[in-house]
C-alpha cells in the first residue's frame, strides 16, 4: 500500500508519519510542499504519486484566528478538503480525513458519540464540519476520524501539554480552566488507531480518543505536572469566562465511540494517563540527549 500525507508538518504529522513509515510506503507533504487549497498543486502531486490512501491532516487549527478571519478557516478546512476529496474520488484514492469533536456545540453533559448531531459553536468547528460534508459528498471511499485534545510531537509544537511543562520549568503559576472537559489523546496512539481503522474497518465516521475518564484542562495540567515531578499546586483553576478570547470554547469535547465498540471488530486506545506518562518520559529523554 502506498500512502501520502497532506499537512504532515504539524503535531499529529510528526508522530503519525514515522509510525506509518514503519508499516508501508509513505510520502509526507508539509504545507510548504503542498497547499491543499491549490487544486493544480494537489492534482500534480496525486497524478505523480498515485497513492492508494491519502491521510488529510492539514488544517487551520488556530481557533481564535479562525473566528477573526473566516477566509483563513474555510480556505483549508473546507475548500482544501473539497478539492482533495474531488481529486481522490477522480483517481480512486481512499481518503482519511481527521476531524474534531468541536463539530458539536459542547452542551451535552456526557461524551459525544458518532450518532450525536453536529452543531458547531465556533468558526473552527463550522469549517471542519463543512470539511466533513465535502468528504461525504465528493469521496465515498473515506474514513472520517474525529478526535479531541491532542498531545504529542516535540517541545517545538508548543501545544497545551508542552506549554504547561515549559511554564512549570520557569516557576510560573499557571491559571487553567476547569469548566471545559475533553478526552486527552496522544498523537502516537491516534496514529496507530488510524492505521487499524484503515486496515480493519469499513468506510464511515469514527470517534477515536484515548480511554479513561474525561478530564478538564485543569485536571490535565495537574496530571502533567504530577507525572513530570513538579508540584501540581502551581496550577490554579479558573473559568473560561475569565479569558476574553474571540472564539467560544465548547464546554464538552469528550468523546466515545459506539461504532468501534459494536462493529464486528473492536478498537480502543489506552488510558490517557498512561499515554501521557509515556509521552512526558519520551520528552525528558529527548531533552537529556
Ligand atoms: N490539536 C488538537 O487538539 C486537535 C483536536 C481534534 C482534532 N484535531 C485535528 O487533527 C488534525 C491535526 O491537527 P494538529 O494538532 O496536528 O494541527 P497542527 O499542528 O496545526 O498541524 C496542521 C498542519 O496543517 C498545515 N496546513 C495549514 N493549512 C494548510 C494548507 N492550506 N495546506 C496544507 N497544509 C496546511 C499546517 O501548516 P502551517 O503551520 O504552515 O499552517 C500544519 O503543519 C487537524 O485536522 C485538526 O483539525 C486536532
């Protein structure tokens, strides 16, 4: 099987590409090598590479920037997806589209499953939801994989967990919101889970997150410091309304999968706390080298 990855230069790509390279032939295209909103570029690459499967990781992920600049959000998250879905369909390529639990409004008081109805509450979620609709409309041979609250990559990615560790190493006290809940998910586990979905599951939409009890950002930050050997008391809880950010954040971004539980095959990812411990250990070893 030959696979190409669009948007390979981000946090998920940095763990997914090496893992998939251990399984099959993979060519990775970061943003600079392929802008998914450029149809000619997409056509040329797909025509040359002729992959069996395309993993679509490219996304405009800055949620506040999406809110302030709809062009930024829809160019990649919707129009780019539409172009790639159409070209994949034309060439008989199966498409894996990574989506988000932010397609829901966050008002549910328990984790979202695949049969809840999307109703995005910010522009990022809306643009990703329209991306899903484009995949379904233009490329029947697809897997849509919705996930939540990723951690992984290296310190350079500076997403939530890496930021908490960095602030702790600078002796800062850190205010973290306690009224938003999600399913923390390790990119390395997600990369492996996606490969299992492609190998064993029929086309369709799946929720894929680490197991364990969903956590607030506050609980995730405390667990991060506890594992890394810092005092968790450096984290102080606050409310999302304490920050005046352009984009509203859903209160509930935790997920579960009905489909991965009851289809003929089953698939589950490890508890997020053990995966977080593994990730922090890896980062410590990297920093020591
Ligand atoms: N991070 C999370 O917590 C989370 C949660 C749920 C779902 N997801 C989804 O998971 C996927 C991977 O997320 P991530 O955290 O790895 O995001 P990321 O670190 O922001 O990576 C996204 C990559 O896409 C690239 N990109 C942006 N616009 C592009 C375009 N027009 N053409 C080609 N590449 C483009 C970015 O390049 P530049 O940096 O140069 O713009 C970046 O390298 C995304 O689909 C995201 O929506 C993420």
